[in-house]
C-alpha cells in the first residue's frame, strides 16, 4: 500500500508520489470499459469518479495558485493547463483564495464532496452574509447547481437594503447585441425585476405554446429554438395573452401597509428577487397585468388580480410555491430544479378518488409527471375510464 510522508518532512517525495499516483490513475481510466459492467457498478463508479474529479480540480487550483504566487507561472499557463479560459482560471484561483474564510467549505472541496463551482456560490454568500456557509453547504448536498445558485443569490440579495438594491438594478440595466462567429445576431440584456420578470414570463409562455404545437407535429427542436421563435413572434406583435399574470409579487401584509419591510418580511417578485414595497404598491394601483399576493405569516391574506382576465385562486396559490418563502413553483421531484414545462400532478390520482385541491396538487416537469403516472399505473391507481396522458 502506498503511503505519504508528511509534507513538511519530505515535500519532494510527496510531490513525486502524487504525480505517480495521478499518472497511474489516468492510465487506468483510459482503459475503462463500462459496457462490461452492470448498471449498478457504473452508478457507484460514476459517483466515486465525480468526487475524485472534484477533489483533483480543487487540488490543482491550490497548487496552481501557489505556482502563480511564487512567480513560476502566470494565469495563461493556468488556463492552458486546466483547459479553461483565463477568466475561468482567475475565477478558480479567486474561489480557492476565498476558501480560507470558509473552513467547512474548504474541507468539503478538498474531500471532493463540493465542486469549485459550488464553492464559488457559497463563499460569495458568506462574504456578504457571514454565517450562511453551513446552511448553503447543506443545500449543496440536497439540490442541484441551479438550486444552490438560487439559494446563494437569495442570501446575497437579502443582505442588501431593498431600495438600495433597486437603485443598483436600475443603474445596471443594459442591452448589448453583436454578430457572433456563425454570423448569428446574438445579445445579452439585464433588466430590473419589475420589467424583466413580465418580459421573460411572456417569452416563456409563448415558447411553451410553440413547443407544445411542435410536439403535436412531431418535430424535435430544442427549447432554446422555440424560445427564439417566441422572441421573433413577440417582436412582430404576435403571441397571445394567456390568463396567467405577467408578474406575481409576494408582500407581507404589515410591510405593504407600512411601505417598507422589516426583519424577515417578504416582498419579492417570483422569478427574480427582492423589490421595494413601493414597486408592489405601484403595480396594484396601476393597470399592470399582475397578481399581488399579500401574506400574513405563512397564510395567504389577499389575492388581487389585475388585467384583462382573472384566474382561479387555486392556481395562484399553487404558482407561489411552498410556504413560507413563496419562491415560485418548481418540479416536486427530488433533485430536479426545473421550472419550465411544469404540469400540475394529482398526488392521489383523480382515478383513485383524489381531489383537485391545494393539498393534492404538486408541480412536476413533463418527464417526471409521466414517470409518476407510470408509478401510479403500476400501483393500480389508474383506470382506463378516466383516460391517460400520452407519453412524452
């Protein structure tokens, strides 16, 4: 069995051993033949290799940081060695440096249970909200990267005064466009929540509408292509207005009455983040196509609909997502962070006597909804007389 001597007693030998073991591992990995193994073996090996890859990436960043600090190499070398861009290399080294202030995360990164990308989100939140590290580490073990990024963003935005945050957002609004290497017109925009959320919600709904029509016709373009078609249609004045609101604000009752939030009171736009109470009041007083949900604790106090159409209160409550944070609907399947193409699933199927009620409905993405339907069928909870959905 290979053992390591303490680094301080014989650093040269440790370096030699690490290089030898790394080279041997690459040789073994090069000759892997997964087709010869069972699916269960592949699952176990994939998990172990993923943890090893994260630990190796973190270790490489630590030693690369030392190489740069000692003027042996520069960022360009780090990027070439790691197969990344200089910007990504700088980001990795910055995250590695910041880990000195996050001991729990540093240990998790070294052990391979947390990636540098996950660590970046955790250290960014800890920098503005000390004490958030432990909670975000727990989030990283129970959700995907999208869930961790959202949790980190929530922590960081929650540490800033809402009015000040809104001033920054207004000042940072921008739109850029250019022609890329394929001759395609590309772009990037940044909009404050009260403007950006209605825009992307309309865009998403139109994209979903186009996607459903494409499925019926048997075409298989990616959702990104349908979103591009939706943007084109909207820019030409097309697209239909659905009964769903363009933006939904959640605001604590006391904050709404007071005109500002205090403590943990809620005031945010679903799909974005915190907004000043003044933004919600302006939306309610105006003729915007919005829904304003005023809460008292974990209970919904008032649901106000504005616009040409009104939707049932049940859908409004469901689209808020779970209490007490009301961050919007997300697929209810474990380890799934999808928010697009959601469908409302009866937890206890209607064919089995389940009611169409708040407690018996859960959001699921289309693939997981179909999988749940198959589980219900296998359990004998469905009957032909009620009809069944077509497979995806």
